């Protein structure tokens, strides 16, 4: 399970160090794709395969299902760590997530998310204000 929040920096070539705690679970190869809320989603191959199987069940006759599948899969790239534990984030994905220099890498259960520090700070501030009301609507257990 992925969890935690880590600050990192993109180098001039678009590489960043993947947090050591995430490397083993991601494995040698993994998939990175456009995520929601202007971030990137990173999946171990095993999770990617499960997600792909679920998405294949969407009705292709629905335009919103086709649009989501196109968006999600066309942005996907298989990646691997280099000897220094870095990943190279493709240009199109850096553009999608507005990644410049400072990035935040977070663990979200079965995936890793990569955010621009600026976008993450704004998202956290906006969402943090309504965290309790979201929890009341979504979670039926005591935390």
C-alpha cells in the first residue's frame, strides 16, 4: 500500500527521484498516466492490469466512456527506474500536471500521484476546508 507525502525536484531533463518507500512496491517497470485534478497517476503493472480489465467493461457505445478511455490510455507510458532511483517523466505528462521544478509525490493506497507543488498546495487548501464534510458523506465508519 502506498501512503505518505514527499517533496522532490524535477531536474532539467524531466527526471525525479521516486521516494525509496515506493520503489519496491512499484517494481522495476510501472505505468504513469494522466491523472485527475491535474496530477499524474503511477501504477505498478499488477494494478494497471486490474484497472485495465475494469475499464474494458465500460460500454464503448457511451461517448463519455470512450472519451475517458482515450484520455487515460493515450497518456500512459511504461517507465522504469534508473540506477539512481529516478524516473523520466515524458513531456506530455509534465505538461498535463504543470510540473516545472518542485513536485509532491503522494501515496494513495494502490497508486502513487505526482503533483506540481503549486497545484498540490492549492488543492490541499481547497479540499482541506471541506475534509470533514466529505468524510461525513463518504465514510460510514469512525476514524
